[in-house]
C-alpha cells in the first residue's frame, strides 16, 4: 500500500510557484495539448491561487472540497478548492491560506503547506497556482454562505484510482478544438473542470516513474 503523504512530500517538497510564461497547464491536459490550445486563451491572465487541502484521517488522506454557491457570477455551483485572486504583494501561499480562512473558516494553524503544482489556466481568464497542504484533524469549518454552498471530503485513494476517472471529450472555442478530459464522479458530486484537472495533475505527478 502506497504512503501517499510520503510520496506527495517527496515529489513536491521544495517546489516553488512557477510563473514563467510557458510554465502552466490547461486543467487535466498534457503540456503538448496545452501548447496547441494556447492561441484560444485570453491574452491577459489574472493571478489567483487555491489551496489543495489533504486532510489527515485515520483511514488515510482525504481531499477537502467545496461546492460554490449558485448565486455567484462565475463558476456558480461548481466543485472547487478554496481560493481566489492574489491581493497586492501577496504570495500564492498567503492567498490560498487567506481564502481558505475566508471561505470555509479553515484556520492556517492546521495547515502545513508542502509545495505547488504547475499553474493552471482557466478559460475564464485566471492563472491559478495550486498550493498543496496537509491538514491535521481537529479543525472546524465555518462556511461563508454567500460563496460556499457546502463542503465534503473524498478519499485520496478514490481520486487516485484510474477506475474513477471518467473521460469525455470537451470542445473549446465553439468547437474549434476538441480534447479528452477527466471527470471524477463521487456520490452526488461530480468533480470536473479545473478542480478535476488539478487532481489529475497531482495524480500524474505522484504515479509517474519520471515526474517533471
């Protein structure tokens, strides 16, 4: 049985946010697929960050996720990580921890950040830095109801099981391009889009024999 905490620490410890112009991915896509679709994306991107919270449970790590409020103007009702835009002079780590506190009441005292995934660019115009952190148990959440409808946890072993990766074709730019992406259905929830893409990136990083 793989010790995923040890593997994630091994693969991410010491990593830094990657802000070079070429160092980003479209969620769930390879670097080659990302390069092919770059001309379809907005020229100007807004810096943002999310916290990828991996909760340490007796049964193993679980991923803490939220469902955004349906009243929001962007990404309404979607499954997401806590996060948002970077404020002036704010690092991705500080932004991710601040947003987690504001959106779900997760106190940073319970979070030990371990590293960063490659930036992911969203079609809505955001360049998002995923900040991966281990969350020790004992925390209490307080959801900001105007932003977050509910929260739930998914076992990381479930997320990392390829049998739970449901592929589908997604069209970009009014059908100008079509690529294969993964959804991760879990009970009443369907994890898709940027959130699923970031989890797939983490999965590939942890399971590849020659990780980047």
